[in-house]
């Protein structure tokens, strides 16, 4: 089986670009049910935090939180890593990504402990075989002023710290996906300044729709800078709220996206298996 690790071990020149990186991610962990182009993952809440439910719902990979602020993060504990490996393997799942939610209150740009947390997460992601790490910028980590301009001081610090983290991520075969309230153009500016194929945009179609952005146009503009997707539509099933799914799906196909689409969806019926399964089928129908 040709996996991301095989690719990294046999490519002398390293990764030529994030398109290649995402091609490999699309096949990680086996053929699955996502075909050659994409695979469907999910945050834990979407399937009731039970791996057997996730598997029955058609989910292929799980996005795990890394724990709260501590000198040593929960996800960095060898016992935790061993537990996750055992349980996901038993359920027939893989870990698609880790989510550093603690950065929303302890920002990557300003918290003195954030670089060490990033190092721990990169190491944990490598051990778990994850494709990427979600690096969020909400709440205290928000990168925009009230006028929707980039906060220069915070962005400068962020760029510096991500430049330090990028080589470590690349060596581990991990991508770092920035998720925020910025526009596609602003994300491109930040990513271009960081200047690494291992750092890109974790694009959330629900957040961007809610922010008033032209989501299909942004997807086309960001192209291969998008390393992972979050799919959600408020309290609704995908495409039944504010999110207009058909043009978004067309844009995703137009950029030839190959990688993980991760559910961050609600449970309208309060039955996580039924609701996750329906959202999985909506994605498969929209993207083919």
C-alpha cells in the first residue's frame, strides 16, 4: 500500500507542493470508502464520541482534541497515544487530524507555551499517523480588528512562530492548517509570508458562509493552499441551512482537492449515528 510515510521515505527531494501532499493524504489508512479524491473524517461530537458509531455512520477518520493547557498535553501522553491507536484500529478508523482548541484561549501568536505545545502535537500526530493539525484562531486568538483588518503585531508573531514549526511539521509528514475568521485573501497573505508547503488553510465552509464570504470564489482562489476542510451548516444538515452546497462542491472539484473533509456538524435529531450518516451521504452525493 502506498502511504504518506512511504512517499516521504522514498522521495529524495521531499514534498514539491501541498497538492502532492494532499494526494498522499487521500489514500492514507487504506482505500476506505472515500475513493481516490477525498475521505470523510469527523470531530468527536458529531458521532457521540463513540468510535463504533462513527464507523457505522460511514466516517473514516477522526479529528481529536489535544487537551487543555498543561506543560504536557493530554495527547502527548504515551499511554493516551497507545489507547487511541488501539481503539481506532479496533473500530477500523484512522486519526485524520488533531485540533489544538486550547489555542483559542491561549493564542499561538502570543502565549509563551504555544510553540512547545505545537512541538508536542506534531510528535503526537506523527505517532498517530494523522495527516494534519488544526491551528485555530478564534476568541482570544482572533487575528482581525473590529474593522476586519489583520492585527499586524499578532500576525507578525504568528508568522515567526509558524516558520519555526513548519520544518518540524514537514519532517514529520504533517500539515498545519490555519482556521480563522479571515478572508481567503488575508489567509493567502499569511500563508505566503510563512512560505512553507507544510502550512496552509483549514477551510471551514460554515464559518466562511456565516462571515459573509463568497465561499466558492475563495476556494478557487486558495486552491492547493487548502490542506483540509471543515463542513458544517449551523444546526442543520449540510445544505439545509445557510450553506449553498452545490456551488461549493463544484469549486472543490474544480481545484481537484484531494484530502480530508471533516464533519463539524450538528445533530438535528439528537441521534449521532443517524445524523452523521445523513451528512456523510450528503457529501458523497454532492462531490461524487
